[in-house]
DNA sequence: TCAAGCCATGGACGCCATCGACCTGCGCCT
DNA sequence: AGGCGCAGGTCGATGGCGTCCATGGCTTGA
C-alpha cells in the first residue's frame, strides 16, 4: 500500500468504471501493472466492491430514515443482529457506543412501509425500544474523502 | 424505466465493473442496447456515479461517528450547510425532521481528529449544539436493496 | 390505414484487457 | 563482496469488448 495504490483507490472511488488503460495513464504506469495492483487490492479486501450509486427515488425508495435501537438488558446482541440482517430495508448497520446499541440507515418506498418496518424491529426479541428520525432531504451521501497513508 | 432498466441497475449496484457484454447476457439484450439504456440512465441522473467501496481502515479512516446538529433559532440553514459542505470528513449529510436539523456521518483517522472536527462544527455560526455517537464497528454499509417499479 | 419515431439487431472497426516473456533493482545468503 | 532469487515493472501480441452505424420491426398517434 504505497502512494500509487492510494491514488488508484481514489480514482476508482471517483469512477469505478475507469478502464485500466485510463488508470495507467493517470498514475504513470503500464496497464498490466495497474491491473495487477488493483487485483491485489481486491483480493486483500481493501477494495470491497464496485457499486453504481443510484438516485433512490427513481427506484421506488424515496423515504430515508435513521433508526436507533435500545436493547433489552440481557438481550443477545448476536440474535438481534441476525434479525436485523435479514431485513433488506436496512442499508447500513453500525454498532454504537452509547445507550442506543445500533444505528440503522433504512430506505423504504413510503411512510406506511417505514411504519411497518419500525413495528417489525420493535417486535424483534431483545429490542427494548427504537427512536426514528426521518430524512427530509439528502444533501449528499457517500462522498469519498481522499485516503491517507495508514500510520 | 422498465423492468430491464431496474435489472440493469441492480446488476450495476452489485458490480459496477461488469462489462456491457456481461450485462447484455444477464438481461437478454444485445450489448449496444444495454449500452444505450445505461447511457440514458446516466444522463437522466438515475445513475449518479460508479464508486469503489473501500475498507476505510486501510486508507487511514478507521474512526466512524454520527453527529447530530441542533441549529440556533434564527440560524440561516443555507449558511450552516455551506460550512458543512467544505468539511471533507463529512461523508453523508441528511437534513432531518426533529430537533436535530442535520445528521452527519463522518469518517476520520483518530479520536483526536474527531475531537477537532466536533469543535470546528460547534464553532460554526448557526450551530447551537451537537451530539456525537461513535461507531464501535460497522456491521454493514451501503447494502443495495433491489429496486422496484416506481408507482 | 398510414406515417413516424423509437428501439433492438448485426456487422465493423479500433481500443482495451490480459497473458507470456524478458528486464531491472533490491535484499539475502553464502 | 559477489551472486542468486524474487517482486514488480515494461513490452508485445492476441482475442474479446466497447462503440458507432445502417437497417428493419414494432408501437403509437393522427
């Protein structure tokens, strides 16, 4: 993981569909060299995936909300997590420090669906209560930040 | 925006580097047809970008936190937003319903950097107070959910 | 019913991904 | 100190792919 790898990562975070030839031009290496470097970054798990980022409204997911989960005292966190994992509406799931053990980002089509999702989460064994905040608008999302050499 | 477009979007959200030929095979069309459809989805703004998803720790961004912002009564929301926008550590920014006007997802290298970021946000004119929660671990992030026909 | 426009098809061409062979610089072992 | 081995690079070739174009069918609207 040197400066060129970081540069490749930044380029791919900006446009994951760049050709190897294009990447090679940008970093001043040959295309096969870039190909090998990117391949190693992929198998090392540094690059997890390449995703198209889509306007959520256009695919019927116009409602975004953040949900905090407070667990029962004595709840099995793994069970709660497993229950959350099978809900496709949960886009992101962070395990947090603080009263609320989990913070979820969820995406649904309508407020009615959000209501159903909240009910389902509240019914999950181990969940004591939830706190939901609805996003009125998304100013930006997943904005890439230049990487740094890890100390 | 028909069923095939949705299918293409789902495929590209799963792997943004699929070749057009591969996409064409999956949806049962010719490569040029797929090329044209994807091009239209891009110019229509449905597909916003193609991004490589990276393990944050490996690029020196091991600390993730969520920050809620409460604005001063009478604060100019646009000014606050403009101030937030120039902070590269803020990965996502949602304008929320509720007491906290903004919910941020931030990514920094160390707790010390997080502290500095919080101070900077609190000093921003229009910001009354903030509430920060640190993510101990990320269970998953940006998990794509199959799109639906928009009603 | 007819016309027009949109979209998929298939072919052609040039670029790109990818493989193999060779080279070079560095670290290590003798 | 010198030689060996390896990691990682360039170069060249080839096969597949992206991309443009002309053609033809289907659907829509008058």
